[in-house]
């Protein structure tokens, strides 16, 4: 029996977006939802009165974010590290996954740089080889990745969907193949978590990192990372005070210890207890968990299905629905895109991104059918 997921009502009342603005660019940066903004303003006021900031505040809010993120992906709070960026998280993965000369690291063509540059540097250090998988002509990244996996593949560094156009990688299938071969799967989930359901128990990555400011609706400069249990006792990138055993006792930080905590939080960035960002990230994650990612995904999928059909009538092409993420897609035209298209749309207060040869369209729960029609009508006028 087919699993049917309810959709969500529009949430435009939670976002301060002027009526004349059509913002189809959540993949660039999400607008700040009202509860997240309010949490930030309250946090700003608290920092103005530091006499009311106590030692437990260095731990309580970061632990809440850890728990909320774990809930989002089916993990436990001890599996989660708090990081400032995906590149930081991938750097931790690169430091802790064994790699030797002659082994291979798989990445996608035009993959986002944060999940490419650390591997390029690590390959240069070890004599390993970065294998760039070309974009498949049929759009099936899963088949293209699976065809490249073999016994020499030490690491598959992948997204859940391509950042330029939302084309999908079936990470459950790829993860199963990686486990059979002993390949470590490292995921940059920035363009999927919060809008595409994900379960670490089904995919079983070695590491998964995601920035919080896009589909997770959080602030900039905060991210979360899942670490599989077998990697939780590794070496962090930095050696700060808060990831040590007994760090809750600020009065005794003068008693130095080499003992790091015994879970993924040993990889936390220093100053992880950012008194502005953590409350905002917690507010955003509470919203997502309340709405349910399955429902978010179903709602955006329905919206984009109709948008894709309208774009097709204008001559645009998108990946087949089963090969693209429901929340993010690229519109390509056989005649190419005019260089001035994105700027012309912006002049009309319609915001999208051009990535590669595609118009990247990424609406969210704040968008309406009227905005979809406005975008399509304007696009038709500009071609």
C-alpha cells in the first residue's frame, strides 16, 4: 500500500517577506522565520547582561541543539558534533578516515567545494586519487556512483542531491554498497536536510555534515555533524577546553586533562556555545521537527511538480521527477540561458540563482501559487 504523507498549509505568516518579493532561493539562504528571529533578539539582550550568563548556559543550549538535530535524522545526541561549517566537518572526516596511496576518493562533477577541497588536499598528502564522476547523460547519479565503487574506493564524498539542480543520489542504495566494500561514506547534506527525509540508520554514513542556514532555517556560521560510533574516539581539529572531561566545572579548568569526552562532541568547535546562534538554531529545529520533514518534502514536491510542468510549457527541461529532489530543481533550456536572465528577474523582485547552465529554483513553505504564476509569466516574457 502506498505511503501517503499529508502536506502542510503555507507558512508565509512566519516570514517577513514583502508582498512584491518572490523569493525562490532557499537553497541560497533561507529567510529568518519569526520564531528564529525572536530567539536571536532575546539572545542579543542576554549578552548585554552577562551577569545573568551562568556556567550551565555553556552546555544547556548546545545540548538542546544536539538533541533536536539527532531527532531530525534518527540519531542520538551523543552522535552529534557542533561545527561552524561543512568544510570544518569534512576536515574532521578527512583527518580520521584512514587513507593510503593508491586508494580512491569519489566525488561528483561540480560538487560543492566544501566536500571537495579537503579530499584534494588529503589525496595529495597520502598519494590517494580523487575520482570525479562525470554528470550522467541520463541524470541517474546513483547508477553513476555505483559503477565507480570498487575495493580501492576508500571514501565516497557525496551529497544527497546536487547543489546546482537538485538531482538525486539514492544514499540508501549507495550506503549499502559502501558497507559491502568497506568504503566510508561522507555526506554534505546542506542542500537536503530539513527538506528531504533522511535516516542515518538506513544510510549509515561515516560522517554527515550540514550547514544550518539553508533548509534548516537557522543562522549563518553554525552547522551540525553526525559521526558514526566507530569514529567517535578520533582526533579533533582543535584542542579546546569545552570538549574535555569535567569541563562543566569552570572553576577547575586550571586542572588540565588529556581526556576528551567519549562521544562525537569531542569534535565540537571551540566557542560552540554561541549565545546568539544556538538559541536561533534550536528554535529553527523545533519548527522543523514539529512540521515533520516528510510533510515539508511532500508540500514542496507538490509545489515544484506544478512549477516544473509550467516551465516545460515554456520549453524548459528538468530532471525526471524520480531523479530529482522534491524541494530543489534546475531549469535548463535547449537554447541556453540569456546572461542577463537572473539580473532581469531580480529587477522584477523575483529571486532565483543560476548555477552552471541551470536556473536553480528552490521555493519554500512561504511561497504561494500566485508567486509561482508570477515567476512563470515573467520567465516567459524574458525569453
